[in-house]
C-alpha cells in the first residue's frame, strides 16, 4: 500500500500510528507529498480531489481519503475490533474520543494558519478563540482521564495521543501538563507504545517550522 503524506502532518501521523498498532506498517510505503491549504497541488489532487494528505492507495486499487477512513480500513484489515468496535455503544465512545483528538488537531492547524499569515492579515479573534478552545479540550480530557484509560488502545485514544504530541511538537510554549497532571501521566504512559514511539514527527522542511502545515 502507498500512503501519500509527510512525516510532519498530524493526520498522516495518525495513520502511521494506526498502521503500526494494527501490525501493518511493513505493508505501507510513505510517498512524501507536500501540500498546503494555500496551494493547489495537481499531483495530489489528481488522486484525491481534496488535495489532502493522508491518502492511501490500497493493494486492490482503492483510494482512501481522510485519516479516519484509512484507520477504519486498517483496523478492519487487521481484524482489530478493539481498535474500532462494531458494537454501537463502544463505537460511539471511540468515535467521540476520536472527534476530540482530531478536533484538537484541527484547532491547532487553524491557529498555525493564522500565525503563518502576514501580521496585517491575522484575525486576532480567531487566535484568541482557538487558544481558548485548546484549553477547553485539554481541561475536558484531564477531567475524564478515566474514560481514556478504560477505552484502551483505539483509533480514538491514539488520535488524542497524537494530538497531544502535536501540541509538544508545534506549541512548545504551551505548558499544558502544568495544571493537568492526570492527562500528563496518561500521555506519558501511552506514548511509550512502540507504535507512537517509533513513528515520531519529523519536519522535512525545518525552515518552515512554526508556519502553516
Ligand atoms: N480530515 C482530514 C484532514 C487532512 C488535512 O487537512 N491534511 C492537511 C495536511 S496536515 C492537508 O492535506 N492540507 C492541504 C489542504 O488542506 O489543502 C484527515 O483527517 O485526514
């Protein structure tokens, strides 16, 4: 299988981590494609009209778009119902946790996009609201760490762990652990999993660090 993406994208990292957790990493080759929401990238758009990564080419010729779609496919391939349950209640729980993790990533991307703009085009209200939303999500997760613990290793909890790692990768100035020791302890334990440890963020374009990605 061929995965279009980068080693710096949090959505692509979700897929790399999902694949590792499902024991499928050795079946996936990363095909580096740099994209940017302010660019039209014809080579990626010819495959995925959204022009986004991650996009997965499966061995049977399917093109799968979006990190969750790919994660559900990988969990299914590996027969890992613990990662993506079929039972409705358990599935809703995992989907909610996934929504928190990937939603947190979406807000961070929005913030980076604003930060990357020329000063006169930055929308300060968006920066303020996005920062407040990041705080709210972190507080919510910290208040209910028991839910993360009881869920185990799913597409949901893996997404939350990747989102927290992205916070450390791109927002080093946010000391999120200071008043959230329970979440900090959960994250520290969870990121020791080989799937997360062996697939870190790498910035292929360090000169752009802190800018839009
Ligand atoms: N919901 C998508 C988001 C993917 C996404 O936005 N990826 C970024 C890279 S970090 C991208 O492709 N940006 C280019 C664009 O939006 O045009 C997912 O979970 O895969």
